[in-house]
C-alpha cells in the first residue's frame, strides 16, 4: 500500500509531453514580463499543475479566467 501511494505521488510530479508543450508556450508568453527564466519556469509549472489535464486553453488563456491561481503561483514562484 505504501509503494502504491509513493507511485501515485511520484506520477503526479512528472510532466508529460503535453505538459511540456504548454509550459514552453507559457515561458514564451511571459519572457518579456521582467522575471528571471527560472521564476517564469516555476510559475508556468505551477499554473500547469493547477489546470485540469483535459483543459484545452493555454496557460496564458487559463490564467486570465483564474486570477487566484495566478496569484498563488506568482507567490510560489517568487515573482516580484
């Protein structure tokens, strides 16, 4: 049972190829916003993780409809 829980927890931490595509686009969309690349990566990864796997909008589109998630991810990423 513990191994199953560890496997389940580990599987959520791995980004799939679709996630990589969305995160890369988010990084491109935010590259001129004044934050360092690692901060943008943390922000985009956080936002991607908050989105449903069946979401069809980009992270940039989704964040506009979910300002609380964007605020949380900004704080978590250290965006100032």
